[in-house]
């Protein structure tokens, strides 16, 4: 199901403060983001941001294709599983 049209996009309060600070002062850089439930605004275009993955931060560059998605969609928290290689006997 799609999200209702009357609901607004979700922004965390810290993300909201960073957005206004970066518009007023150009030298403010958004470096670490903990809120993965927030929506990516157009302000993040062509910027590097560190997204929190639970125990570390992942560096991500936002393009025009990542606008209006949630921040959590870009920080993968699971490790890819692979079976360990077996040693061959001689």
C-alpha cells in the first residue's frame, strides 16, 4: 500500500536543524546522521553523509535518484552470507 497523500514526509529534529543551519551558513557540513527513518531532502544532493549502521558509520554520496527515499535504505546492516571454502585433501 502507498503512503497516504495527506501525510507529510518524516524529518528528524536534528536533521531539520542541520537543514536550516546549512542554508544559513554554507560552511556547516552534515557529517553524521543517526536517524534512518527520515526522508532524504533535496538539500542533500551532491553531498557525502555518514549514515549510522548500528555499530559503525557508512559513507554515502546522495544523487538525484536518492531523493525522497528513506535514509535507512542506503545503510545495509546485514553482512552477506557465504559458506566457508572447504580445503581439498591430497
